[in-house]
């Protein structure tokens, strides 16, 4: 599973982080049920090509859920993205205890296919941020008592004409900078379409 996530987004895990252990820890959270809150798409012969999960957003002023979604580049644009988005939305509505709740999806800004897909499903861009990996040599972290060789910062961006660029990277002495867009949909808005078969691709939905 961690390999699929890394293929889709090499910055999904922090530098030096064990992806498999991070995933296992996230699945063991008390508010998460792996059998009902996550889905895997497996193509023959037993190739994991898609994954998504949905969970409550902590410390939110209103009821909100976060969906994570990954589709292998070789299998994109075949309907898998739409299927996983709708499964996550359906599950969030089942979990909601209020008349209105929100579902959010964070997407790499360079993943135009997924961005276009979720906008077609009624989601709107509400926020952007940069994920910045900085080495110790570039910051005086000794004064902070940091022991890791790298740290990861999520830096919020103001929306400007709906989009930002990575031009800020030129002014920062950093290892990598990845921009993410956060899309949101409020329950009860738009039409909830039925979950359909994944185009003509021979896949198995697990979850």
C-alpha cells in the first residue's frame, strides 16, 4: 500500500518515515474502521491500483471529513477516481451526525486529472498549502533541539485568483516544495450519483 502512495505522491510521507508503519498507525486510530472506511481497487493479477479512505477531521469547528485518494498513474482516467470519490462521499454521509457536514480532499496541484474529476463531482477549491522539506543544514535547528535530518512544514497559501504557483520556492533554501489544493463539498449540495462499475477495466473493489 505504501508503495502505491509513494508512486502517486512521493511527498506523502515525511523524509525517512516508514510508510507502512505510518499507514498501520493511522488505521488503528479509534475513530477509524478499516473494513468500512477504506477501499482498495485491485486489478488482475492482484495489482493494487487504487486506494481511498475517509475519516473525521480533528479540531474542526464544524463536522468535517477528510478523504485520501490515490490511483496508480497507469490506471488513471478509467473511472477509478470517480468511483473512489463517490464511495468516500457516501461513507461520510453515513458517518455524519449533523444535518450539514463537509468532505475535503487534498490534491497535488500538478494532478490535474484528479482536480478536474472532483470539481466535476461538485467540489470547490477552498485552500492551498505548500509542503516544504527542509534539511538541518539549511536551518539553525540545533536551537530547537531537533534531532531529525529533515523537517516537514505545511505552509498555508492565500488564494489569489483561484490559483497560486511555486514561485516562492525560489526564495526559500529548501530541499523540496510541493503545492497541494484542498477541495471541499458540503453535504446536501450537488447531486449524489450512484456508485458505478469502474468503466471497462477488470478490477475488484475491496472494502
